[in-house]
C-alpha cells in the first residue's frame, strides 16, 4: 500500500498555503494562493471571510493530486490569530467583514476601558494587555454593528479564523484553545470563557464556540476536493504556535521569531508576570494546555510591502537595492496602527528621523530592515528578562529570505540567529501535530528530526551595538504620545 500523507493548510494574512507531507516529514508538494485585504478607513483593516474559505479550497486543489488524495490520513489547519468573523448560524453567511488582527478601529474604546481600570482585570485573567489587536474589542464592535441589542445571540456565531474555516466543514461551532486564548475572552487558568471578561466586553456566551484541544475533536473534511469527504481534521493551531511547534519548541531554551506581515516572538513557559509580553496557551495535545510567553509586533514584513506599494517597486527588487546600503542615520519606526510589544502603545505614530537631502530610497529600505531587527530584539530582550538567557534565536517566515535582515538581526541583537531551511513553518508545525495524532511519528522522532538552518553570528562590537540601539530607542520615544 502507498504510504500515508498529511495535508496541512495555513490560512495567513496575505496568503493561504498548503503542504503535503510524507512519513519522513518531507514536503511532497505545496501551493500558495494570495488573499486580499481592504482599508476602508484609516486604521481599519478588513478581509472577506468568503474569500479566505475559497482560497483554502483552491490551495488544496493546487497542492493535492487526485491520485494522492486517497493517501491523506489527516488534515491540519494553522491560521492567522485575533482576526474575527461574525456569521449566521443557519445559513453560514458572514454577517459582516472579517475584522483583521491589524485593525485599530477600537482604539478609542480601548482607551475608555483602560481609564476605568479594566486593564488589570484583563491582564490577570486572560494573560494579555488591553489592546485593540486582540479579538475582544473586535467582538464588541461586530456585535454592536450587527446585533446592537444582542437579540440575535442564538442566531449568530462569532469566531476566529480557525472557527470560521471549521464551520465550513459542518458540525458543531468549535474553536481551538490556543486561538481561543488570543481572543482576550478566555481565562488562562480555566481554559474556558470567563464571565467577567464576557460582561466587560459585552459578548454573550451563546455566540461563542465551544473550546476544544488542539487535537479536537473537529468536524471532518467536507467540500475540499480532491480530498474525499470524511478525511479527519487532526490538529489546529494558531500560526505562531504552529511555527513554534515546528522548531520542537517544547524543548527548554528555544525562542523563535516568525517574520511575517507582523512578527511573533515566542518561548514556551509561563514567564510569570512579564511586563510587555503576553501569556497564552500555545497548544494542548490532549494532556493539558502548554503556556507560552510571547511578544507581538504589528508591522515587520508589512513595513517592507508598504514601501513596495509606495514606490511601485517589487519587494524583491527593493530588498536587492538595499543589500549594500546603510541607513546613514535614518531611523524608521513603523508604528502603523500603534506599537505592539513590548510597548503596547496603540496611539504611537509612524516616525522617520534623520532624513537629509542626501537620503534616497535605499537608505529608507535599509532603515526599515533595521526597524524589523530592532523590534524583534526589543521583544527578545523582554523574553530574556522573563525566561532567562536567550543565546540562539530561531527564525522563520517569508522575510527571513533576506540574508541582509538575518545578518542585521544577529548584529543588532548580539545573539546567534538560526534561519530555518523551511520558510513555511506554520504549515509544517501543524503537520507535525497532525502526524502525531495520526500515529505517523512520535515526539521523540520529532525531536531527533534534522532541522537544517543557516547560522548567523554577530559581528558588531558591543559599543557600536549599544549606540545603534540608543538611536533606535530615541526614535521610538518620538513615536509615542
């Protein structure tokens, strides 16, 4: 008989990816389908929930040959987190747009709640700071817009992207616990929706999904040709959690940074009361939740794509142009929609300092790359304070293709950076989890699996590094109100 395969699907902010993985953990085939986003007003970021589902169907069709379909033993989903969808329970029709994790329309309401002293309750119960990036305020906005008196609570479903995609397969309204913990409505200690947070944010429990482990139970596949209906969904994880899993991140001392539209820097461990960081459930494989400490950066890859759009030059060409350039004193703080970790300043504004008549496009792009590295290092430093010395930073995500960025990260951090040989680690990580559930491999096999990486060592001396960090932090202070 032909050997079994795992199909993993990562529904991200800018694209949906699919990987077909064999028993050795090798990628047999892959597909990528871009998805769009809209900014109907300043600070608003929306996507079409219907488009996301169609992109999943297209990615599966492009990735899986009909001759391979019968060999798929199970499916795993990873997904963008914090983004929220409201849909009709009976028809499955979205009631409004998907409100993206990048969206800042609730910033004013966030300030109002903070003024009442609610931030301490939110952090102590959910593990996260009160910030418009998380789902709770988006939930309130969607319900206020489409069910202001909450009379339709029994007719509507509210969920993150994993919950929305699983709803397309049929079955019960469910959400994976790691995604649920990013909503800011879940009690980190209880693993269930917290009544105090539901009241604070005005969210009826009836609209919310049932919380399940990262291994389900989930509805089986339906409508994902060429897969036959009935193929089991064996694992679901938030994208950053899945990338951490792909690094075998349950091992002590592993810290990873995912360079996507934004960035997540994460380590497994409770982290205690870590200022500037989030504590959330990384995954639960059926033997209890594993807690992770994490810092989230709003704009890393998005900074580069914004410059690409601004100058009308492809991203690859921009990065090539900046390969040999230096910022020449320019600092770029990409506070689009405010600053995330470790500042959590929703009212911060984008700032460019050090401009002169000699500044050219290459210097701006070089400054943007430095901004990515500085932002990541600020979070790594906070994780180090919470969890101990970080000597090696595991790097993954599309922007790691920039060797210049990886060298900058090592130099500006003063740490070894190990760039994964596989860019699509969110897809690979949830494939690892699904393969565990299918019995195709064990945790021990995952730990011993070769993980090819390019290693970058710091080459900058400490006084120069300290001076450049000081220049960056001076620019950050100017961006903050």
